[in-house]
C-alpha cells in the first residue's frame, strides 16, 4: 500500500531525528546501577502545569504511560471532549454538548480550530532526573496523520528546558487524487521551568507558534430530491467519497497563533501567603481566501455564499488580534483551607482587512482598529474537612477604559461536596464576541447591539468506586437567557425567550478478570429548539481484553470501541467567517461507528493497530457529521508511541 510505505519512510526519518535530539543516551539501554536496577523511568519523571503553580503544588505528577486512550481518535487532540467537525482530522470543529462560557470581556470569537492548538496556560512542564523524549506517530489510510515529538532535560534539580513539535494533517476525501492536502497544522513550542534553591520562587515560561491551513471544500454537491428520488434516498447516494464533487474548489482558511506566557510565584509567608504574576501575550490571525467564487452557469449568480459585496471574483477577508494580559494576585493553602485573589488587565486590539474590487485591493474593513483596555477581579476559596468540602470561585469584569458604557459581566460558582456527592451552582453573564458584534466581509456584514447572555446552571454529581466498579454520573438543569447564536442566514441573532436544558451523563468502568468495560452516555433534553442543536443521545463504549505475553515482556490490549449518536439537525458551517450556524433543512440520521484495535506495550514502546469503522456497509454506507460533510469510510490506522527516559 502506497500510504503505508510513505508512513514507514516518514516514521523512520522521524525516529532518526528523535535519536539525534535525545543524544547518545537515547540509543543506549536504560541507565542501570551496580545491582542492575533501572534508575530512570516513568516514576522519576514528573509533569507540572500552571494550575499546580497557582495552587502552590510544585511536586508534579507521574507521567501517563498507559495504553487506555491510545486507540481513541478524540484523545489525539488537546481537547478530548466530543466535537462536531467536518469529518476529517484537524477540520473546523465545535463542542458537541453544552458548555457554559466563563470567559469574560473582549473575545474575538474565531474558535473553530481551538481543539488543535495548545492552550498556553495548560502546557506541561517536566521535572526529571534524566532527559525525557516523547515520540508519537499515527498514520491512517485516508491521509490522516498525527505526529508529536518533544524533548526536555533538567539543567539541574531547579531548572529544566524543553522543545516540542507537533503536526496534524489530512488529505482530501472528495477528490480524484486522494494525496491532495486538505489540512496541515503545525505547532512549535519552547518551554522552561525554574525554582530557587529554597523553593520559594517558581517560574514557568513557554513560547508557542501555531500554523493551521485548511482547504475549504464546502461539503459535497447535493443531489436534488425528485418525485422518484426522495430526500432520504438522495442523501444516501452521497457516500462514494472520492467520486463525489465538492462545492468549493479554491477556498482555504489560514490561522496563525503566537503566544508568550510567563507565570511566576514567590512565597512571602510559607504556603499561607504567596504572591504570583502571570504575563500573557497572544496573537491570532485569521484569513479566508477564495480565488474563484462559484457561479451558477445558468444565471451567472454567486452560489454557496449568500452574496458577494466587495468583489465578484475573489474573497480575501483578514482579521488579526493582539492581546496582552497581566494578572497579579496572592494565594495560600493549609491542610483545610485554600484561597486565591487576583486582578487582571487585558489590552486587546483588532485589525481587519478586505479585498475590494477587481482585480482587487486590500483595504481596512469597517470594524478595523477596535481597542479595549479592561480590568477583571476574581478569586477562589475552598474549605476541606474529611469527607466534607466547600468551594467558591468567581470573576467580575470591573472596568473598560476604552468603552466606559460596556455591560458588566461576571461568573460565580459554588460547590458543596459530601463524600461521593457534589452539588454545584454556576451563574454567569457574558457579552457577545467581537465577531458577533460587528463583521465586515465579502459575503457577510453586520453591526449589532446585543444584551449579555445569562446562564444559571445547577449540577449534581456522584463519583464512587465500589470494588472493581467506578461510577461517575451527573445531572444538570441549565437555564439560558438571551442566548447568542448564528441563525440560518449565517448572521448572529439573539433569542428573546429563555431556553432550558436538562442533561444527564454517566460513565461506568469495571472489569471481570482481564476483560475491561468502559461505557459512557450523555443525554440532553431541550437541545433541538430555536438557537440550539444538541443530539438527544451520545454514547461511547469500549470493551477490551488486556494482559501480558511472553513472560511479561509484552503487555497488550485487544478490543473494540463503539460511538453512537442519535438523529439530529446538525449545525451547518460557514467557512468565510469560520462559524457554525443553526439550519433547518438537513437532518442527519443516527449512526454508530465501531473500531477494532490492538495495542501492545514493550517497555517504553507502544504500538497501535486499528481498523476504523468496521461496520461500514451494515445498514448504511456512511454517515453525516455536518450537512453534506461525511465521516471517514473504513480505514486502517497504524500508530507508535515511544518514550525515552534517559
């Protein structure tokens, strides 16, 4: 198979690079002492994150070397929750289930590639006694590719530095040549950790460079329903993949993200009083380009897009945001009490450009030059006593110096825990994004004044382990006032009446000897109303056998994972402004996707063999994840994960 040979060559090349980066120690066996015991390994390598620093916990956690998540494709990205996407690796995506927003103030509102970009506040840092190298490579039969390489080493017991590179890529499915590139995502990362000898001062630093290029095909050209071919039959005839034709041929989205982040803390009075500071600079550039707008040959009118305002021949819409934040605060903890108080200043600017006229000239858009200078204050407090705990947290948008009349925003959360039971109340009020407020492009233009969206959410959770059984369950009532969404026209709108959701989630894990079961389900009531689209039922089940072979030299798992999603009306996608919007013309049938996998772990090397969507052709030949975007057909995937600890 051509793709397998290509993957093998690529994997061999990257493996050589790993060995060169890791240095001579990487090609040697694990370091042994005189009694032939391993000195360095997973138990001498610890992971730290900024969240640990902000709780004054600097010891870190042992890294994860298990096989459990390796076969699941959604865990290959930085957000492993369920998402709606365009059916392929690294395509535009949005959370599938309800997620209450707690980010206040000025926000750009271009988030469809968030799932693939590292969050600078969640970067892992390492504390290891030896150099640590992580290598991951996954290749699929439809051009999907996931690659990650990171290397870190401690300079001394108080400092470490590291670099990381990752790449997500996929090839076109609706094309005669399956080697044509669809998406390419790269991320280069440099990170460092430092602490003083007396451990009173800690600092974490990272620089991230993200480049994402996605060809926008607009989905499959639909076949119109006729008197002899009903709508359902017409849709069922769109699963010929490479033989199908896309609706766009020269369109693409480019997103660049750059970021610098420094978090530092200093203990003033032991763990009872620590001062901290977080400096965060981010740049995000979005560019949509279509050099050949689709035209109806019969009417000579623009199709797919609602209109062409600025140029009849091409589109080039650009937006670039710069954001600088400085957070100053104090924190402390004892065995029973924990607190954190802070104030944050955000300076944000937005520059926008459009291609105007023929042959075309880039000019400032109507929403160019927006500036914001905003102050936020917030904090957390927690009390723990045996099986009882109380936690409160909140943040208030206090002041906007550039726009004094801006609506006040806030979020507040309170939770009480008694043994395995937790009750939580979340209330928030947040403003529309900058894109929802004002947009000026070749295909869309609006200027809006909306009220804040207000959400009140009550959640009850249970988390209990009984012998071999682990149960996690939750139920939530969510009341949404003045919901913001993108309507069927592709433009933002706001509901005048409240929306109420009832959500139930459960996950049950247990084993019978060497047979393991992991089942989870998410049910939503009220998710198919005006302004909202959430499937009524989403489930994911994994069944596998695991054990040792060859005198415990090889540890492996063999099993299946089945994902199910009920019938719903999925959000449609507008590539020109990178937004998912509500639609009423397309209903996606329920579907199940079954994968069969084999994973094996030989010391520090893990191997994955997987046949994805093995049930294709049973009941139906494919499924839709977004209107006129199909999920991938049956394919073979091969992966390797290699961790060097010396």
